[in-house]
C-alpha cells in the first residue's frame, strides 16, 4: 500500500516537473498534440495537463481502435 502511494506521488512530481519545463520553454498552456491553446479552465482544474480535453479524448479513441 505504501509503495503505491509513493509511486503515485513520484508520478505526480514528474508531471509537475514537466509542467515547469513547459513554463521555462514558454510552451505551457499549449496542447502538445494539436498546438492549440489549452483553455484556462482546464489548466485551473489540471495544472500539469499537456493536452486539451478534445485532443485527450481523440487520443483515447484512437488507442481503443488500435486494440
């Protein structure tokens, strides 16, 4: 149980580190899949997000089709 909590925290820290890198590179708030701006509401809800909701859903749909 403790291992799972530590693993989850490490994963989250990785997300935050990548978000900080995107801030430094001035790409924070830009979808990595489409290049479109990520809406402010999404960034407030999930500050470490790398994609728009639409891009995320499209990606999931493609992954399901590949299986």
